[in-house]
C-alpha cells in the first residue's frame, strides 16, 4: 500500500468523559463508527485532524479530484453497507463534491460529506477560499450538522453518522477550521442504529389479503431489497406466490438472474420480458422501491405499466408511498422484515394464484426465452442513421464493432462475483439489457441524477470496500474524459480495477435526439479523441485496444485476471460504430417549431 503515513489497524474508540482536542473528538467519533477509509484531498483546513488519522487506523486515500472522491465514497458505501466518507479543503475542494453527493442522494447511499469551513473570525469578510457551504448541499443531504462550538464536535459528528444510516442518504458535517483546535472535555457517543420493523399490522394484513386474491401477482424488486439484504426473503415470497420478479430501473442486482422467476429490469433499455409480464399483473408488490418516474416510462414502444393493477408499495421512507403511482396499500417498513411478515401471512393461506402457478411459470419462461432470442439476433440498431453508420464502418475497413454485439460478448465473459458500474450515455444505457447479477451490491449507476464521470471513481470505491471481488467500470468516451484521471489514483494507491471504454467518437445519447428531432443537424456532438489505451499507459496502467469482436471476451478475462492476480489496473478501449439506441429522453422532446424566417429551414 503506497502511503506517506504509517498505517495501523483499526482502533477502538475511547470511552468515558476525557480531556482531548476537538480534532481527537472528531477522529475518535469516526473510530466509534467503524471508519477505516476516507476519500479526498489533503488540506490545511483539517490538517490537525488528518495528522492523527493513521494512528486511529484510518486511511486517507488521496484522489485526483474531489468529485471523484465523493463518488468513491458512494461506491464504498453501496458495496459495504457502511458509511462512505469524503473530505476536502474548504471552499473549492468542497464545492467540487456537489455533483457526486447529488448522485449519492438519489442512490440512497450513507455518505458522510465532511466540509471544513473558513474560520469563524473570517466568515463574511471575503477571505481566501471562503464560501457558505451549507446551502450548496441543502438539496442533496438528509441532514446537515454545523459544529457551532468546539465542545460539540463529537455530538455533531456522531449525529451525522447516525442520520446517514437512519435516513438512508448523505449527510454533511460542516466544521469551521479553527474549531479543530483547543482543549475540551467530552465523551464519545456510541453509534445509534435504527431497528426498522416490517410495517403496521393493518397495512400488512391488507396487503396479504390483496395478494391472496391475486391471479397474476408480480414483484418489483427495488434498491431497498439490496440495502436491506433482503434478496433471500424476496425469493421466498416470489416462490410462494409463483410471481415473476422484475428489477426496478438500474437495480439489476436486486434479484439473481439465474432464478426461474427472474424477468429482468424495467425502464430505459430494460427487458421486454419484464415489461410484458408486469403488463399482465393484477397486483404488483413494489418491494423497496420508490417507483421513480424514469424507471417506469414506456420503452421499446410499450406502455407496459399495468393501468388497472393494485399496487402494494413497501418503502422505508413513508414520504415515498404513493408519491409517483396510485397505490392500494402502502407499507412503511424494512423490505426484508416486510417480506418475512407477508410470507408468514401467506404461508398456509389458499391463494388464487396457486391454481395458475404452473401456467404462469411457463409464461415467464417463454417470455424470457423470446427476449434472449431477440437479444441474440439484435446485433445492431436498424434505424436509417445507424445503418448509415454501419456502412461507414465498413468503408473504414470494418474496424468498428457494433455496440450490442460487444455488450453481449462482455456479458458472456463476466467473472463470477463481479461488481460493475456504468456511466451515463448511449451504449451504457443499452447495457441495461445485458447486465445480470447473482448477488446484491454488485451494480452501481448514477441513478436519477444521471451525471457523467460516475463509473470509474465509483468502482474504485467499491474495490476498496471489497478488494476480493472483480471490479469493472463501463464508460463512453465522453463520460470517460471527465474522470479518467482517477486511473492515477488506482496506480498510486494499489487499487486495481478494470475499465471498459466504448470509443464511438460522439456524445451518443444527445446525438440521437438530433437524429430523431433535428434532421441530423449535429451541433457539439462529435468527439475527436486520442487513444485512451495509450493515455492509460501514460498514467501507469495497462491499455488494450479492441477492434475485433472475437477479442472482446478474451481481453476482458485477461484484464480481470491481471486485476485479481497481479494487482494491475487495465483500460480496455473498444472501437465502436456510431449507431445509436433509442432516444434517452423521448418524453422531454418534441418536433421543433420555428417562427422567424431565418430559422424556417431548421424544422
């Protein structure tokens, strides 16, 4: 491990009221919460505390950019189920984190954002790196703690860590930089962990009665199933009902893909099998899902959401119940406990669905087989623009690969126990049809915030949390340019990952809108890139260029082998055609209308 300070094993926090500095109170409270890794960039604002990280058993992992550090904290939290922690210099170091904290907010990640602030005697004077740091994160945090007196350092630190888990999302700990110094007497609080229940008896009973009468129940398994470690309980409930299980959007790891009842993800570029099956539902159990609007939009020409189905929504946040979809029963509870409670109520009850369980199993198998066959044959996009791009690739010697063929080969070569992060963008979105997992805490995406530059730093954080698991990031060439410098973090600090970069020389998702709505008038969508494999090598990683389909799978396997057995970070640059999948935001666009004469041709 490359580090400039001595690294010791995690320590136990001190107990009882004791004399200490506020820095010691801050660090000891993190120790009490099991913190062993912090992501960020060193700074004078918190140097007194940073000086004692190592003897407390805390490793500060220096990143290239603070946004990357916050994404790493997100990935760490999503894999481990523990806090992810990020810190930076006051002012610009802190403002750099806003985008990543917003992504963590929509992923419901327990990230603690530590924001040292300008000293109390300089606030309001326009001093160096001064900023009002609380409003920056107000929209994207579940709780904001501002240390208003050094004596309250341990209190506010503990509360931020408690709230991140109880509120299931990021919190901010804001500390004036002069409050790290001095002498206080304080006691380190013990962590307070919320014991979530299954929900109210009345709502559970109503849900059980509704499921007992259902003829075609479907379970929508959401992110709450992953966070509650409830996959086995979801399986047991699905098996009792004989219900197909669809994954909520970008939660492909919320149910094992090898299970006969698994149908695949809903939402953009999801599974047609999942969509056709949920369209038949008379009762939907949304287990651990907020039913976000983007995850249930029409797709593949299908408005699949069942209009007449009764919906049972189970979510740990009562504010999510019935927010997006009209529901019949709302259960505020833990996904795992609620699944157990429902199964207990249904275990010995005669169900209407029992009589059709065998026929339903055949329907599930047939729809899945039809979708797999379609994916096998769907080797490229068939719209006029994509066909032009295929012809263009042929003229250039056939060195560009069809994205769907590439994604299928990557799927086949995926190692067991893999973790995958995907960036935002056209090919990454199409990957939603191909990514399947056997265990939870395996798939990470920027969720509703949809920011570029997400995949690489997030998978780095995931690798820190689970060093024995293969870690792979997917990114398009546009998004890759925003975060590829974090390859240096991997090399500098021995955190090996594998990155797959889809090099198609364009901002594909937005370019598709210019194809469909703006008559191929391309503005600012083209990218002239250097070799990403060569750039990776310049940063100390290993780079591969792949321009033959038969090399896709073997190259991924070789890179993962180097990651796991040699500790090597690898970047696989895959040369792809410029064909494009379905438009990303069909719901938000319309054919242009022009009134001024000089724009009349632009319709």
